[in-house]
């Protein structure tokens, strides 16, 4: 994919977690890696917003009917491979990714890996959702996890644990 063909708009709407240097670049690289892996060749636009646990809980309740904090929410703008187009740029608007930086920080700590690894993983997960992937069925969940790990490996952020928390 051509570097200038993907526009990633990143907004930080929280002050709870300091955004480490290089995290925005990592998110851009992660979006690129997913689109590359999925052979998405058209110009594209993705919005990523950092938020708080309280705010993501509100969004989760509003859009999914789940009154709980979550780590990341995806708001795909397309359906069945059809996307709205930004008339000024010609880019396909893939959708919005909302990441709770507080939850990402908690999970990175719980899993024993870096905040960069966690945010990268959540970004890859979410961009796959924007492209139509889901994880309702067990097989879909496995396929999605494999793709997420493929992206993390490509970015030099391989898994350091199995994501199974032990008490």
C-alpha cells in the first residue's frame, strides 16, 4: 500500500494516561499492516480516538446495550465491502476506532507486556472489525486472533503471553 493512500486521524480525548512517544506512529503502522495483509488497495481513512473508561462505558451502553467498560469499540462505516467516500480525497471511510487508554494500560499490566503492544493489538483488532471481521463464532474468533498476531509479529510486537489471566 502506498504511504499517502491511508489517512489515520488520531484524537486524544483523555488525560488519564500519558500517550507515549511513538504510539501514534505505531497506530498508523498497525492500520497500514492490517490493510496490507487484507490486500485493501484503495485510498482509505480511519479515525482513532483515545478515551477514558467512563466515556467508553457510555458508548458501549449507547451503541451495544452493554453497561460496562471495554477496551476498544469499532464503528465500521462500510457494509459488505462498500464504504462511503470522502469526496475531497476520494478515500474510502472505513470507520472509527475508540480505545480506552485506561483499560489498555490495565490490560498491558495484567498481561505483562507494553502499552505499545496492547494498543497495537487493540488497533489491529478494531481495524479488522472495520473491514467486516467478527468473532461471534469460535472459528471466526480463531481466524481473527491469527490475523491480529500476524500483524503484531510484522510490527515486531509478538505475544509475550497467552492472554490467559491466572488468579
